[in-house]
C-alpha cells in the first residue's frame, strides 16, 4: 500500500467513525483537507452514468469505490473499466442499498431511469451521502419537494444534471441579463424540436439474462417484460419516464426559468397537445404547447414538436428571452446572441461549451466547500415542476391554479392527486 493510498485509507477510517458519532448536519460541516480524496459510487451505468464513471476516474482527487446496476452486462463493463484505470476492482452490487452504509463513500451519482431518482436520492441523503442526480431529479412533482426537504434536513449537497447551469456561455449570458442588456425580461420561451422515429411494437417476452427486472421496476407497477419499455425506450412510458417535456425538455425549461428569473413557482398553467407521428405508440404527446404564469406577471412558454426535421433560429433545442429593450436567443448547444431595439441590431453574442465537465466539477467543489451548487435541489425542484405541471395540464385539459405556498392545485382534486403517485412497496419516498 503506497503512502498516499494508506493516508487516504486511514483518513477514511477515522472519518467513518466520526460520521457515525455525529448527526448528518454536523458531519456536513467537516472541513476537507487538501489530502482528502472523495469516495464515490455510480448507480446506473448505461449512457450518461458510464460517462460520469469515466469523469470520476479521470479526476485528480476522486475514487470510484462502487458501481451499481441491475443489468450484469453494464455492471461488469464498469468493473473492468475501473480495474483498467486503477488496478483495483470496485465494489459491484445489484441493489443500491448495499452501498449506503459504506462510510468511505462520500457522494453518489444517480443515472437510472426517472422513476428511480427520488427513491434512491432520499435514501442516500438520509444515509449522509451527497448527490449528483441526473435530470429530472423528480419523476412526479411531490418528489422534488421531498428531495429538497431531505437534503436540507441532513445537510447534504444535491446537484441536478442540468449542465448548462455551469457552462461559460450561461454564466456570461447571466451577467448580461443581470446588467439589463435587454431591459427587464418579461417572457421566455423554451423549445425542444426534433423528429422522433417509430419503434415497431413487439410482444412481451422473457427477461434478458443477467437482468434483475423486478428491481428495475422498483417503485413502478409490476408488468411483464417488454423490450419497448426497457433500455433506450422507457422515457416514453409514464411508469418510468416523463416524455419529451421531462427528458430533453428538462434542460430547456430550466434555461427558460434561468433567463426569466421569475419568483418561485407558477400560479397558472395551461397546455395543449396531440400526437402527430406517434399516435398509439407513446404515452406522451409529440406536439405540445404549455404556458406558465408567475406571481410577478412573468410568462414562460414551452413548445415541443417531435415530428419536424427543423428547429428554430438554427437550433433544435433552445430559448428566447424577451426583454423591454431587446431579446436574447439562447441554446444549450452552447450559444447566445442578443438583438436590440426595433431594428433588432446585433448585440453581444458567444459560442462555447455545454458545461458537462464544468458542472461535474462544480458539484465536487461544493461537496468540499458545502456551498450550494449551480443546479441545487431547490433549483431542480422549481424547474422540474414545470415538466410535471405542464403534463398535468395536458392530461386534464384544464387551467391549473397552483398555490405556491402549499404547493397544491386549487379546486381540482383530480389534478392535485397527480402531483404524486402510488409506489410499489418498499420503495415509497
């Protein structure tokens, strides 16, 4: 055991004993030393989860101590990746709960299907872990509040994976907006425009070898296995995902709220939608418009077109921030441009990165400093709420009136019940 590894091991051992004796809030106030390395675990190892694993391995002061996935194929790939990078094997588990009592694990990355985000997050926060959770942090509205309250109670750091919050492009745009480059921003619009493809329906079938399907379902209703509800395609089914408005739309709605900077939650929500190309094949619309009105009279619009090969202003995913003196076109593809006055003369503009590396680095910095990160649990709740409320307005086809203080929908018991969901035990939040 080399000196650095030994020092880290002894530091972790002492830290684990200390954390066991302290309350989570007191433990959160521990000062990190320059020699401390962050012990991390990744839950969900396909796609973005595997990307986060590689970021941890590339970090100068982060160790991947454990990996978790219900699919043996991706679990074994992750183990081999860690072994090749470090010369040692991480702990590999099917059930995430087997990681939570390990005092060497300081922070957890959650990159599972949406229906698992909150059940894992709440249990990890209670176990004293800091969290990087992919968007949307919540599968239903009420989960966002539970995550926020649990993080505050236990003194934990939560970063949602809306990475444009940390992009240099966003930071510069924020400076300009705060300085009043387009005057006072009164309205913003988010769009998510792309052409979806059909997937041929297939019958239910056997569970693939090496997959713990019952654990994959987790809090969702028990159903037979179907390939069109599993890897790559679960986003379109309400039991597991949130459709376009909660998938790519999470990024664009978050940026629309960033540019508008409204006060709290919206108070009035309306939505219209339909299925154009995906009729009968998906549980969400691919043609949608939602409007949110805020207490300070600001308005946020969302447009989703999953049936066109073209975007707007040259971007499939973007925003427009409308001010009293001009407007800003913004895209999470790493771009903004200001247009001023009646003649829409070009003002400041910028092209740059989309913030993936900066966002993860911001999370790690905040784990050490205990400052709130750029996409904190509160920011996540306020932005995810737009996806959930927009979907409820679409389903009910009614105007929703939300009380921001109680976070309830007024005079509409059916819509209010949709703020939460039923959980298959023992996975309630």
